[in-house]
């Protein structure tokens, strides 16, 4: 029997709950790592094809799915889904947006907007069309957490959704316990149905104390930094991709970083 370590630090607690039990049953909040991103299986097939075309490809080809930054951001936090169907109609005049949706909660409309006067300051991306009002989805989801937890709200990372994207922001459970998702709408004209179960946004938990109380410096290069870089470059130059998988490379890199962080 394992002895309870009374000195171990308790894990932060996050509790999601829905005002509508059927939503919890049918469209529960899930870890982001459990979301099936269809492009991943397609990329794996493409990667194998690229490897098969050249004898040296195993030394040079790289799977983007194994990129640490991409892999990690897709596997942290939680995904919230549309709790019911809703239809969005726009006619191209950049003023008209009409929703067709069931009112799933008595105290609030399921889908509404933030007006242009409120939203215009956030819409500064000329490369992507965005309707001049933010679509607001009022969900039945609520959350309670330890005081130290806040959430970064972002679009569901690398999910191939082009009709909308979640507005980025920090959600603070100490200010509100409601999960209401704000969306940039990217269809200028047409009718789109967002089906129940469609991923809407990703919530990434963060430490409030670290986020708002961290010290930092912009420092000069030191001898220790140079030594770390030398060992890192040695690691990269002495491993073929075919001889060390992603986890092996990461664990060896962590060994180097730990060595210098402890000095």
C-alpha cells in the first residue's frame, strides 16, 4: 500500500458543470488532446509517402505533427462544443446577421451579437474577412476552480475551421462562472449551420500567480548560455531522425536544460 505523502502539493482542481444535464451527456467538455483532428491522419500518410520517395528522407523529412510547439498546444486545455444547432445568415451588406436557434436556457438567448461599436477595435486582420459584429454563444456551461486558475481562451488549435474563430482572451473564474464564447464570423454572405457538437473554442488553464507576478530580465549572453548552446547543437548534429523518436529527442534535450538550470 502506498503511503499518503502529506507534504505533497495538491493538484489544482477544475470543475465544469452544465445547467442542462443533456448537454453534459451529449456534448461534454473534453481534453483538447482527445479531439480528433482529421488532418493529422492525412499528414501521417503524406509523411510516409515523402519518406518513401528518397533514401535520405528519413534523415531530413520532418512531420509537423511532431513539432513540439504544435504537438503541445493541441494537447493542453479543454475544448467546449456547441450545445445545440444554430444557423447564421448573412447577406453581404455587413449589417445583417440573423440567427435561427432554439432558446435552450430561459434566462438568455442562445446566440446573440456584440455590436459593431464594441467589436470594431478587435478586427484588424486585413487578410481574413470578419463580419463587423462578434457572435456570442451563451452556453449552459459553468466552472469553479481554485483561486489561482485562469483560462486562456483561444480558437481550437489547428482544427481546420474557417467559418469562425474564437476571440482570444483571458477568462477569469473569479469574475464570472459562465462560459460564454465570443466568435469572429468569417462568412460575408450565405447560410451556415453550426451543428451541435461543433468545437467552438479551447480553454487553456494557467496559474494566476505566475501570470501576473512573474519577474523577467533581458540579459547579456553568459558563458553558461554558450555551453548550453554547444551541447544542444551537439545533440542535434549527432542523431538521425530514424534512430531517435520524438520523445527520445525531447528527453535528451530536457536532460541538457536541467543540467544548466541547476547550476
